[in-house]
């Protein structure tokens, strides 16, 4: 018998076209969790259609494309955007390193950039992973040449897209209030007014949350995790920093603190992995194998749709 999804209002659908990513970041969450074999495009899209319709019918309204690097599979992305284009959703967003956004892509028989193609299919919200305001610090965290951020932001402005910078908080990078504000100044100099500072995941019940983890990346993550609550307290004391609200996310496993500083939206998010309940869906995880899972911990959380 198929699984009952329950009420998925306020539950995200996290969609992974692939786990592949050449960036190989030292702190990559994808490398801390179980990976499965990738389904070919046609099968993936047909399974996605069914899973998305089930998600939508259960009240879900937020689709997040993530990975791995989702833009490594542009045909899957374009196919999914077409499938969801007629549904009234609250949010459709991509999380990307940006490395492929300016590469050529043939779309509707025209040579455009991938960013133009995605925009043409209705994708307006882009969450770009940028983990430092200095290029060489960004580069030392990853194996692949980092994206040309300035050019992406320029093209996004021309296409009237929404850009948010996503910065992972790390002790030796952006890890205290002073560094946070330098980063904010850098984002503003690019014309970006929306920044999300993400805490490294807290990994509870490690026999469950870390069962499939790359040990070197797990050690790096543990060594770089900041004292998130203290940092947020310090941020509240910064002049002109207005605290707006706290959001609970992912069925109380995560919290986001949202501020405004002179017109810039600045958010701080933290998440515990490994405390998800087994009888409810924390995130509808649609994985590269073309199957849906109720959390990120392993094959045992697969949903029978
Ligand atoms: S860009 Fe993202 S998916 Fe790719 S290695 Fe870095 S953290 Fe992982």
C-alpha cells in the first residue's frame, strides 16, 4: 500500500537532479549523507511528475532545486520547470554554486546562457553559494574554479531575477559578527540586498545522521561549526540592525532569524539533522534515483508513492 503523505503545508520539496558536483567543498552536506544511483532523465522526470503532484495535493507549495550541483543536469531542470509551470506555488528556487549559469545552452532552438534558459522557464529565485567576500578564500574551500559572481549578478539584473547570497558560517571564514558585516558590505557593493548565513548542520544521533558520511568532511564540518546562538545575540547588538522575526523550519528541526540592516535582508539559519520523526515527512526529498524520501538520512526513509 502507498504511504500516506499527511499534511505537507509548510513542508519543502527538496529536489536533487544529481549528487554530482565538481566543487568538492570541504564542508559539503551532500558528502555527509547517503547517495543513490542517478536515474536517466526520462525516468526521473516521469517519477518527478507523480511525486510533485502528490506533494502539491497534500498542500505543499515550495519547490527547492538543490544537489549536488543541480545545473549539472540542465535538461532535468528545464523538464521539471515545465512540469510545475501551471501550478500556483509560493516558492520555486534553485541553490547553486553558479558555475554553470553563464554557460551556453540551446533553448527553444536558440543559443542562450543557462541562466536565460532557466529564467525563460519561469525560475526567478536564485540562491548562490558564496562563502566569503574575498575571492581567494572562496576558492580555497573548493576544487572547481568559483563562479564569476559579478557577471551573474549583472545578467540577473537584466533578466529581473532575485538573487540571494548563501554563505555558510565557518570559524576560519565568515564566523563572527565583524566578518558577517564585511560580507554584507561586499554583497551590497554588488547590488545584492538579500543574504542568508547558514550554520553548518548539527548532526544529532550520529549512528543515523552520519552513517554514510565522508569522514574527512565530517571532521572539517565539526571543526568549523560556529557558536550560532552567541553569534545571533551579537548580531542583535549591531547598530541599525533590526530584528524582524524567527521562523521555525522543517517541523521544528530548524530555525531562521531574519533581520533588516539599512534595507538589506539578512537571515541566519540553523538546522539539526538526525532528529526527524519516522512517522512524518520532514522534507519531501526527491533524490537523483527518481524516488522520494521523508528525510535525508538514508534508504530506510524512502516513500512508497
Ligand atoms: S557546491 Fe554545494 S553541492 Fe557542490 S561540493 Fe560545494 S557544498 Fe557540495
